[in-house]
C-alpha cells in the first residue's frame, strides 16, 4: 500500500464544522479542472465519499459506480439525460414519468410480474395482455381504421349489454354474416326482412302477424296419395293444397269463385 495524504478540516468553533474546498484556477478561455486519478496496481482502487460514521455515500472505480443517500436528483438543464447499459433496473414503490410521454423507441414495451409478461406492446404495434382490459369512459370507442377487417378470435365469445346492441353500418346496408346457429333466450325481433339460406327451425309456437308468402311451396310435380313426405310438409299447385300427415299427403281442392 502506498503512502497516504490526508487533508482534514478543523472541527470549528461553532455548530458547523470546517469546510474543505478544492478550487481549480481560472482561465481566460477555459477554466482549470479538478482531477482525481487512481493509483495503478494489480487491481484498481476506488474513489469514495463517506459520512461521519464511515457509511459510504459514493464509490467510483473502473468496475463500479455506486451511491446511497436519502434523495438523488439528476437534472439535465440543456439537453437529454442518457443511460446506456446492457440492462436498466428501476426499483421503487412507485415509478413516475412527468413532463411528457414515456417513449420506447425501436423496441417493444413489456410489463411483467415475477418474470411473467402481463402486458406487451411489440415494435410492430401488436398488443398482448394477460389480464382484463377495462374501459371506464362514459362513451368509450374502439376504432379500427385499417383498410381490410377487424378479426376477433376466441374459443367462446360473451357480450353482455345493459341497453341495446347495434350491428351494421349507419346506412343499414352492411351485411352481417353468421356462420353458426343463432340462439335467443326470449325473442328475436326483425325490423324489415330476414333471408334464411337453408332451414328455419322453430321449436315452439310461431306467431305470424303479417302477410305470409310461401312461394317456395309451389310445386309443378305431380303429387299423389302415395307420394312420400315428412309430416308437416306443405305444398300447393294450381288445383290443390297438400299437407303431409304421417308419411303421405292429404289434399284440399280449391273451390272456384
């Protein structure tokens, strides 16, 4: 260990101890600097600042920069504050960003819990959340402004609405395609018209309060008493009405006016 140089201020005659001040010289263009250079050795030493009880406040070495105090303030008054590292860890009961937006550039953003991702935004704009997303505004809106479509994929989709649900464009011209069956707990009200591509099955009473048109029931094929059918089938031609009872048709002949 090399020799020591100790500079020590006096205790002072008042409640404030003596100060130790290092002042570099002034210059007409650039002022002088104060440099602390560590000595050479097989391992580097360090520059330390400690309080009166020898508790470390600041340690600077080629391998470590560490500080500890009640409060730390770093202010960049004319430009930005840059932190560069293989990883940056912020530990505190709260982490607050004020004065502007939190900008993550070139890479994604992730919130995790014990290493498990809970909310992720990729650098391509994709969002993945592991929890519930809640909208608390009185009039909240989810808008998709892309040129093609918005797809929602889930094993089971449940939509609970207190008042009403509106589907379709404002002009009521956008088609709505349902690839599976529709199940209504109480009733389905159709304002204008509905087109059923294949079969409409009703397991209870059907009330028709308007004009009933059954153009598809007209037949030009000959129906006889032995023509097979399914009970409830209804057909008609230019002379008779045919109703299937059991597995054969019964007919009612028109009465001429």
